[in-house]
C-alpha cells in the first residue's frame, strides 16, 4: 500500500513504475538513539497490534518504532489476541497501526470495539494510527467510538514542484499544536517540526488537541489516480469531482482524554517508521520516516511519554 503511495505521494510523480517492481523494506541503516531514556529498564508494556491484518507490525514495518521505544526503556511486544479475548491484558499502551480491512470493512468485531472503548475509559492508553485508503475504512468504526472521523482517502496540499501538489507534509509553527507532546519534558525534547507521508485527514472530536493541522488548501482524493483532480482543485479552489473533497483545517494528529484514559490518533503511519524503497530503474533509494525527519522520533517518544503520564 505505502509503496504505491511513494510513486505518487512523496513527489507526486506518475504511476508509471509498477508497484510490484519496487523493493520496500525497513531501513537497515536506521539506529534509534535516545540520549535520556525515560526508564532504566522494564518500563511500561507497549503492545503493537498484529491481530487485525495490520500492515505495520512489531517485527515488520514498525520494527524501527519498537526499537526506539525499547531504547527509551519501554517493554514492547506484538499482539496476537483479539481485544475481547485477552488482547488487552497487561497492556499499558496499545498501538494499532494500519489495521487492514476485512471483507472491505472493519477488521474489529463490535465486541472488540466495545472492549477497547471500555478499557480506555477505565484508564487504558491507545495510539491509533490509520493511513491513506484503505486503512481509514478499516479503522473508521473503532475511531468513531471515540468521536474521531476519518477522511478515508489520500491527502494533498499545494507544493512548489512541477506537479503543484504533494502528500509529503511538514508541520511546524502554528500547524504544530502547542501541547505537552510537542513541548516534551524540557527544551531539549521540544519538537519543532514533524513530517507526514501520504496519509489521510482526520476530524477530531470536541475538546481534542490538534497536534498536526492541515492547511487551508488541503484536499483529499479517494484514490491516487484522482491526483489530477486534486491539482485542479488546488488551482481553482473548488472541485466538482465526487472523488475529491476539501480537507482544509482537518488534522493528521490529535490527542485527547477519554474517561480515565488517553488517546492519540494519527492519520499517517510511515512517520513513525524508517523505510527505504529501492527502485528497479536505477533511481536513488527513497527513504521516509524517522530516518529523514529527525523530529518524528522525538514526537513518537513524546506521544508515549504523554500516554504513560510522564507528561501532563
């Protein structure tokens, strides 16, 4: 899925290069470094879900994130059990990253969704990440239980490049929310900017703190093939294409409390990974994630620090 995005999303190029011919992998050169670990050892248990057709798992595309958290003193393991059958037992933070659709819809049963909501309401901590289509569709029912709406497409903004748009988005200044997650424990851990790669838009619930706010000319397309319609929408400020809608002012990251628990929702998954794409036609490798956006690693750590009460 993400490899298809790279052909269009990072530079908004053509779809000429066959996705299957690209070689996408975890960046073998990425080595997370944490100068001041939050825990000396045996920190809170973080579980990265792997029971719901997940595109990002603890031993796969989220191995770099798992390594980062272990370097910070967290315990990290993969999750293989349904949430209503022991999958939440002993978990301090549940990370659900790009759960994949089941029969075109949610991979979570109704009872699992109720179990997660009740767990968070009672004090559990959830990091829910759902990327560009089809991952927004897969996570929509679970997100809705927390009042979060999902754009379910591919988000673009204007860019100074030959195509005029990009889905590689940088958040800084007013677009990066003023929150404990962006401030960190002190100035050394403050986050000045983060970068997202080919994600979807999010509609936050009332009272949520927006961490990553899309700009006034953000648009969302149902598929990458609708990028030409996005270019036209950016040029004219309007779209009569039903596959393209405005995402102006929506979010790609948010944080909020839910009962006694805490929730962070992100609309892009690659930003907390470290991936490399090798092209069959001799082009230079394309990297995306924490390996090219150093602020993303601190952002990820600060998210976990907030979820585990190290930040107010």
